[in-house]
C-alpha cells in the first residue's frame, strides 16, 4: 500500500516569474488547464507530479486544500497548499527544487514543511535550503 508524506507550502511567487511557471502553478494549485508543454525538470518526469496540491489520505487531514491567487495590490501571486501523497519518486523535493527560483523572499524564509506518515515531527522547508532532506 505504501506510506504517505504530507506537504504544506505557503509562499509568494515573484512578480517576474515566467508565464509558463504561473500557468503550471495555476494548474497544480487552482483551476487552470494543464499546459501543453511542460518543463524538462525532473519533477515533471514523476508519475505522480499532478498529485502535489490535490492528493489526500486519511493518514493526515483527509482533504487537500490549495489556493493560488493573484494579489490585486502588487500583481504577484500567493501559493498556499496542504496535500499528501506517496512520495516514491521524491516528488516533494523535486517540486520544491522546481518552484524555488520563482519564490519571493530571503534564504532564511520558512516556506513550509513536509512530514512522513510515521514521523511525529515535520521537516521544515526554508527558501535557502539546497538539499531539503
């Protein structure tokens, strides 16, 4: 059956993020259509890349919740998401690696956490982390 890992992410997306990245984030965390062309990043080679932001289980909160909205004041975007999935292909580390260049903030900024089903304590994610292992 496999074990689940919860992912919580909350961050602002940079105003200069490419339209292609915004389209993908909108698809993953909101209601946008799947883009016709995906980046060559390893994250998009994972079988369950689409589960980030939408998958849930009864090992954690049994609902995924995602919000990707445009800020009317600065025209930037805000991403907030809680989901969990079977992280067999290291999807969580790969999605963080893919999205990090588009996140607004300083290297010390906390952007979320992930927690394996059998662990009581989460692993915190910071924008400046190179290897969020």
